[in-house]
């Protein structure tokens, strides 16, 4: 579980629909480190509703930081490559 920080720039479905899957998978894998999520304020409301409806009480700390200003274009151009061994 090498991912510790997740950045969501805005609330278009192709940017955040898979986030609850990541959050839930880390719970099922018994993550024990905090997961930091940065995004629009409404994102935490969405995640809380999804966790509540799914009756999920995470076994790790979810730390949310609201992005209150427009994110600079340069920041959005950065891509993160995650390599996962297939063995």
C-alpha cells in the first residue's frame, strides 16, 4: 500500500467514481496508515454518504483536505505512474 496521498481536482465522474473502491479496498486489506485525500469540499460529503450507506467503519484514518482555490494548471499536468508487479 504505497499510495498515501490522492488528489482529485474536480468532481467529474471520471475523476472520482473509483475513489470509494480504493478507500474500501484499503479497508479490506487492513490498512493501518492514514490515507490523505485532497479535493473539492463536496468530495468528503460524497465519501461519507457512500461509507454510511455501505455500513463501513474504516480501520484506518481518512484525512481530507479541501482544495479551496483553483488548482494551478501545472499541477494538473503532473502524472503519477503506479507500477504494480504482476506476480
